[in-house]
C-alpha cells in the first residue's frame, strides 16, 4: 500500500491491482520468434553454400590432376612421334624388325 500512497502524492492515479496482458513482453517474445524463424530460414542456404564449396574444391582437385595427366600424355605422344623413341619402345615390348633374328637368353643372374 505504500506504492499506492506514493503515486497519489505525486498526482498520478493508482494502478488497479488486476493482472493484465503485458503487451511489451508479448511483443518481445513475438520478436524472438520472428528472429528465430528468420534464422531457421538461413540454415538451409548456408548449409547448401558450404556443401557446394566443398564439391567445387573436390572438382578443382580432379581437374588439376587430369590436366597434369593430360600434359604427361601429350609429352609421351610427342616423344613417340620420333622414330628412335618408337623403336626403343617396340623393342621393350619384344618386337623385332622384319628379317632380324630374335635371341632369347634365359637364366641370367639378377641385375644390380
């Protein structure tokens, strides 16, 4: 009752003791729900962004590896276009020229 008498002394009417809806609190709670809803709406796109970023990095690594392999194969193709290299590779496979006699040497000791 001391609060009622202080309010009357200052010239303000006393508040009724009934409990009503506190609209300021309701608006705060509503604002929290709205912000939480907005946050939920951002979760999917952010997750998709990071998944896409991961996939792009993986694909870039594959492309880099394929470019290195492509360069190596182009160099090999260029080397095989020379007759001396072509003959050396054919001899490694055991091929001989027409008219040459192949010799097979067996039971050689292992090399160094």
